[in-house]
C-alpha cells in the first residue's frame, strides 16, 4: 500500500474506505498482469463481429466509468456511442432493433435487476452483450454473452473506489484491444504514478480544511476528465452530504456560471491534452468571477489557482489520466467527510447490496 492508516483506534471512521483507496495501485498492477490477456481475448472476439454502434448502460459510479468508455470508443476507435435509458426497455417494454450493436453493461456487483433485465433484453434484440463487473459470478455476467472481470477484489466500503479505477483500466484495455493492441505498455506506468499520488495524503488533508464548512461545491472538466468530475461530485455527496454539482466546462458557461462568486468553491479537473486546452477559457472566466478555484492537473494550471494538486502525468496519454485524476479526489472526499464529523464507511441511506450496484 502507499501509506499507513492515520494513528487511531481500530474503529477509526473511514478505515475501510481509506484502506481500499490505498489498494488501488496494487489492483491496477494485478489487472495489468492477470487481466490483460483475458480482456484482449474478449476484445478480439467482439472486434471480429464488427459492431456498428455501442450502447453503454450503468448506474452510479459505474455510469461514470461507462461515460469514460464512451470517450474512449468514440475517440480511439471511431465507434459512435450512446448512454442508455434502461427504463425504455425495463419499464416501457421497448424492443429496439439492436442487431450489430455492442451493448456494454458496467456494474460493480452485477446484481442490479434493471441492469440485468436490460442486458437480457438487449441480447434478445440482437445485440452483442458485454458485462464489465467486479463479480464474475453475478447475474449480469451470466446473462451477457461476454464478460470482463475488473479484478478489484472484495470491496467493503460503501463508496466504490478501487472498483472504479479498475473499471477504467479494464475499459481502456478493452478499447485498445478492439484496435489490435493490448494497451499494457502505455498503461504500465500508471500504478507507480498512482502510488506517488496516494503518498501525498497530507497535501489533500490540508486542502480539505478549505471545504469543511462549504455549503456547496462545483466540479468541472472537459473531455476525458469529465467523467472524473462527475465521479468526484458523487463521492463528495455520498460521503459528506455536500451538494456537489458536476458540469462540463462548456455547459457551465451556458447559464450555471451565474451562480459562481467569490464564495463558490470550484474544483477543476484539468487534463494534460485537448480537454485541458478546451477548459482554459472556462478557468479564465472563473478567475474573473473571483471563484475559490482548486485545480487538479498540470503544474502550470495549479500555479494560477487559489489551490491545487499537481498530477504527475508526463508521458501519460490523456486517455489514461482519469485513473490518476480521481485518486486525490477520493482522498479529498474521505478527508472532508472526517472533517465534517461523518463516517465515509457508512453513508446514511446507502446499502452495499448487489441490487443497488
């Protein structure tokens, strides 16, 4: 692991979440060593079927992994993608013609009844079905024609962390496999960089003090970073009960910018690449409104913000950076929850069951 748990009693709030956050580099290494070959086999089999379109379906954290896959498959593979509304098939009984469509279901536990039902309906409608889960024995894995195991191991904390980054890496390897490359060489640097990020917990703890009494937060990004913004907002909401709104930087300018003032904390996830370039005019507008701006990204951008976390992304393609981007934000959600007196291992109203994930 990357660091030791803070000194304290064994019942320390958030111990499970913290431990699982620190397991992520190990999980990524395991996936690269043990999971890459099976993923490549699945990718080769599906590529031979020549899907014409991709539909992605998921809930919660897995929905953000699916959104990441949408960027990957459209940009890297040139495959048009859409995110489904499961209720069209489960509640309304719609049966669109899905011949030649790749239907990818992403789920941590693979037990959500509507996800299982939608995947089965898609298969009956002619789709090539692929389940991406952390549970090869799940109902979802059973109904899909193909399955990818993200190999994150048992995840006990209610907020999903290691299964999220494992899903990102698995989907990256799959997308590269569709193009005839296993993707492992480019991804091989990520686990060590992840270790380095997670070793900087003291930086994040200091950053968290800025937001202990925040009434709301806004998280923004563009491109490959946008799923990170959405996932970070979800983690803040479910661990700290902090209203957190996630926007594409472009969407923020279409109205919501009006709510930003000098009392508005904004976290900007700035990728190194085209997404970050597209976000820069938005950052300038935020600075002009006096926003309390925290940038997670390259040093050049964090130096122009009121706070920041410099990500080590040199030599890492923009398409892989989301795996690193979310790590300090996992820690931030954990630290803010503790600072506000909450236990991130046991968010109120949440239950870790196969039916909810």
